[in-house]
C-alpha cells in the first residue's frame, strides 16, 4: 500500500482521493482498555457508534453537493479519537480535521488511508513528523507558510497544505491582503494547496450579521485561488443554508449529537449516555442542607441518592445548585431527579424522594446525560455549551462502545 498525499488533492468536487479503504478492523472489544472496568468505576459511558455514523450520513445528505469531512479534535469531542475515526471511516468519511499534530499522528495509526488536516497549523520543529505521518497543516499565518515552504524546498519537493483565511473571527488565518500576497506568488514555492478554509464565528445564531459578512469575504478570498477547493461550514453552517457548503463541510458537534443551532430543535441522534452509580440512599430531614457550603436545604422530609461522580469527572461544579438557582437533573425510569446542593469532586446528590425503593437503591445507575437528559440540557444548567461537557468526559468513567460490528 502506498499513500501519497502529494497526489491527494484532485480537483473539485472530489477534492481528495482516498487511496486505501482496506485497513483491517482495529477495535475488537466494545470495552475500552484505556479506561476502568465498570465494577471499579463511579460512572459509565455508553457510546453509540451507529448513532455517530447515522449523524454523519445525515449531514452528508444535507450537504449533498459537498464532500462531508469530520472534526474530531478534542479527542473526538471527548468520545475517543481512534474509535470515532474508525467508525466514521467505516461510514464513508475520508477526511478528518484534528487540532494538534499529536492528534493527527494518533489518528494516522488507525487510518492509514485518510486525509488528515491539522487545524492549529504548523508547529516549529514538527515539520518532519507531520510529513512522515502525512498530516496536512492548515497554515494560518505568513510565518507558517514560510516554514512549510522552506521545509518542502529543502526536500526538493512539494508538500500539501490547507490555507486558513480569516474572514472575521480574528483568531487564526491570513488576512485578505496576506492571502492576496500569497496567491500573487503563485503560492509559495514548495507548497501545494489542497484546500482553503475559513471558520464561522456566529453560525449557531443564523441571523447574526457576521455570518453574511464572513460569507462575502470568503467568496472574495476564494476568487484568489480559483483552482483550490473551499470549505467554510461547521455543523451550524451546514444546517443553516447551502450557500455555506462550498466544496467540503466540517461538522463537529452535530456528529456527536449536540445542538449546533440555538434556535431550532436538534435533529441529531444522541451518541453519548453517561450513567452514574448510586452509593447510598439516605433520609434527609426537612430543613437540613446537603453538601458543601450548606447552600441548599430540602423543604420536605426527603430521600437523597448519593452518586459516585463529581467535578473531577468533568461533571462541572457549575451544574449544581448555586445562588438559589436550581441545578441540573438526572433521570431514572421515568423520574426526573434534581441535583441537591453543590457538585463535589467525586460525588453529587439527587432528590429521589418520589422514586420507589425497588428502582432507587444502592447500586442503581442513574442517567446524567443521554436520551432523557440531553447534553445541551446539562450544559445549559451549568451555564455552558455541550462541547465543553463532551470534551471534559472523564478518564475515570468505564467506556463501552456499541452499535458497530466489532468482530
Ligand atoms: C471545531 C471546528 C469545526 C467543527 O465545529 P462544530 O461547531 O463542532 O461543528 C470546524 N472547523 C473548524 C476550523 C473548527 O475549529
């Protein structure tokens, strides 16, 4: 098998030729050996790879005229970079975006034939490793372009790159003037551009005026590189309007079941279920407080389940009750369970007064995130976004991957 990324940027619309779709199955067990066994863990994650694949197919259909890639930075949004890459590859995805060279090298181990872009660009000193792992840097500054070009010339060959154009995010990317200068040099010698991309700052709010402004600026920048495929849309951009699709789309959060837009119902299937172990169920007299700081007292004689997860598991402390505001809720067998008091490092408390004892007892498992407690519901209770909850998913949880044939 030979992979040559110098050839992998065929012209629009098929952008990338996938050389090798015959890699052997990598994962033979639904349980992750990198994480504790369920009987030793306070929480367990069930990750539905079939739902992940279905979400990718749905986005691929929505962006019917574009190629659908996948953003799997942040350890595959907390779900497991290698597992996510393997599952999406099997679903038909051939192009991946990671943030870091290290993530790209890990992904390369399991996907020898994939096209892998590194969004955070070129790190000084990483050039040889990037090339060896056939990672394509997304170059976002003149210095990075200079370094990658110099490295390519030192090898006396062309190396592939994507160009990041800033259209209003003011984070990474070339200004229009810098892009113009680069295009005027017929690209910097030694660099073969495979993609130009930009990133939307407000796609989750479709009415925000910055969206239209970024679209217009991106179209102008694209005119500088008429031969190079273009990519603008993240998840929200895909769901907003086909005008954002261009040649390749880069969904992240929607693949993992999170809400991309704030204004409509979430059409994606949940991928992650987090359940936590009940350690004990105790009676709390009316008027007594629960947990650190005595910030919340129960108003009636109550039963409280003490559950073995906490902020050291990424269950953010902000998800507990604070300043008189209610916290998040858990779920078991049709019962919604309010958090009582603060989230501790390794424990939370849930009000289970109304749940029968045959359901709620030591050793029961309560859902803290999943199809009954959406990742975005949980995030909203903590004043944050689903992305943060997913990428904080703990290494202390047991993990089980289901939904793909693992044989
Ligand atoms: C993270 C990221 C994406 C994916 O964004 P989502 O909002 O998760 O869909 C796409 N493009 C870039 C440049 C990113 O950094």
